[in-house]
C-alpha cells in the first residue's frame, strides 16, 4: 500500500466509512443497490472527508464542487433508489473527471493552461462523461493533469504538482496522474483517464493500480471527425482515447462498459465468463528492451520480468496457464527507430492542427514559458516542420508495423513491455534527462516504450508489478493485444490480479 496510507485511517468512532473506501467499486455498487447496507450519502460523506484529509498532501483532486451541493446530489440518488429508480452500476458513486474532458458545470482548464484561464464552467458533457452520468455517477470535480496533457509528469502552474503516494517526493506520472493517485489513496473507487502516449499506462504503473487503454475508437469522445484530421491520413484510428482506471480489472471492465454505454459494442461480464482450456496455455510475448534499442533505468526490466514469472509460476495449477516467451527468439523485431519517427510526425502535426484551429500558433510559440509551457512550444515548432512526404512515410510505416503485429499475434495471445523506462523520479524534475548512461534528447523520449501501442491503436491493460525492494517504488507492465481484443486482455488481467495480488503490496 502507499506509504501515505498510514494517514488515511479515521478515528475508531468513524471506522465504518473507512471500510467503505477500502472496498472495490463492485462491492460498493452492490452495497448501495442490492444489499442496501450503505447509502449514497454515507459514501459521499466518507469520500469528501478523505479528500479533505489526503488531497492536500497529494494534490490529485482539483475543482472540487461545493460539499453541500454534492451531499444533496447523493441524497437525491438515495431517494431515487427508494422509488426503484436505479440509474446503473455507478448509481451514487463519486467520480472526478480528468481535466482534459468536459463535465457540465465545471471548468475545463486543460491542465491549468493560461489559454483557458478565463474559461467558465463547461456547458455540456463529453459523450463518455454523459454516459457515466447516465449510469448513475456523481461528478464531484476534476483530477489534475499537466498543461495540455503533455508530458507524463502531472504538474502545472495553476494547480501545482500531483505527488506519488508511495513517496511524496516522487512524480505520480501522467498525464492521468491525478486520477491514478485518487485511486491509489482511496479518494475514488474508479476514475477515467485519457491516453495518447502512455497517459493511462505510466500513472497506473507508478501508482500500483490497473488501467485499460481501450482499442482506439471504442470509447466515444467529442473531437474533430477523424476523416478530416492529420491522424486519419496516416492511421485508421484516433490518436488518443479515453479509458478506465481502477484497483481491480473487473472494476475497470465495468467502468469501460459505462463509458461505452452500448452493450453491443462492449459488455463487461464476457471477459470473466469464458474459461481458458488448461490444455491451451496463454502465450505472452516479452519484448523487453526491443533487442537493445530501449534504454531502461536499472532494475526496471528485471522487476517486470519477475512479476510475469510469478504469474506464470502460480498459473500452472489453474485453468489459465501462462507461458512467457521472448518475442525475438521467434521473430525479428520491427525497427523501433521507424516507429519513433513515424509516431512523432503524426503527433507533432496533430498538435499543430489542434491548436491552429483556435490560436495564432506563431504568437503562442513567441510566448513560450509565459502563455504556454516550453514543451508545447517545442511540439508546435516540430509540427510546423512536418512535411507531407514525412506523413506519407509515416503511413507506410504504420501499414508495415500493423502487418508485423498481425504475424506476431499469430504466435502470441498478448505482448508485454514495461509501462515506463524509469522509476518514479523527483517532483523537482520536469522530465528525466538521463536513462542510465543514455542522454534523453526530448522531453518525452523516456516514454518511448509506449509508442508501439499508441501508433497501432491497440488495447493495452496495465498490470501493477508491485514495488521494488530497495526504494519501495511501483512499476507496471503493458499487456497488449490485437485491436478489438479488450475483453481477452481484461480476462488475463483478472487472472494476474487473482494470482499475484499477495506479492504486490
């Protein structure tokens, strides 16, 4: 558990709400709706009390709505249940939305950006947020994120730094860092995030929780239609996607069902209903350092490999037997430098396209460090230099990589990589400038390990690999599969959760 958990406990006279917040979301939902053993108001009181105690230390929740308003919403949810008006699995459960998405009545500041400093409360809900509300969620505020969602380290000038609960001097990751910390500390039972280049994966790994980057396009979101975007000219899927974060795979699956809100598209029970034949082992392909290309901080690779080996060993007597194999023993690996160049061409051009719709980009660049942060100015500059020929080459790389994946996935049920190349680093750093003895040449190079999943739009579940022995810092594992394979990945994550949870505390 996070070291900050020692400060989570309430006084003995108030122990019952503490018990509520230690439950997973399935247990909370059943207690409210089926057992009627707790009320929505009790849950809201416990949640707000914990936020009052813990959030000043971690800074995960921002733009929290008025307490009295939230208690009234919770009371209304209880009244609805008394009238047999059950709105869904999330009925009465508090959620805070990542501050890149619109929740009606709360400002969307895009991570405390000065560009949106004067923005009033949102006048509408993004589609997946509306789906969460339709399924009974009570939106209590926002979760912190870096400016513009750029960088896998959650800090901004307006709301400040979100700190890792395992060590408050370390980064929580990002850009869904606020959501991950809120889950790890029990301030929320489930949370949403978004992911372009690891923003659901890195913070989940660094906070010892689960996340799912769904198949890109599965979760509805308000955006410029992809048929008109730079990304659509290269890839057949969106560059970014919302997704669920939770403390268990089953909670993540149910939250995804609520976000999608279409049982014909995704149904949460199916991942856990199917049983694996003991005669057919699950083959997980380990990609490691991509045959020497990816640099890692000492201990990251071994830590993740040991977690997978523990899963393999304890699975041998179950109906979900796992084998872990090195992919490069069977297949030549795709040239990673091609992935990095092609992905960045799309990323930079897409960033330029997005900001050009609303702002004078040259003016923004001229105001670097003042109106926008340095990293965004750099991305806009890179976007201005991307040519049509580069995007054409990126499209070729995308097609070739997808063909390579198709061949590899004939032999493996899932592929695995660490969720980050470094351990959580000091909050005093914007980003690591060195990985081992290798200098980092861009602010996002240390998350290069997340590019394969992003560039192909693949579903990817983050498995918490637990904390390292010396510094007690968490790390995660990306487990990813074919597009549309979300249910199978969640089923595998559930096997991992059930078989390894005792070794990850």
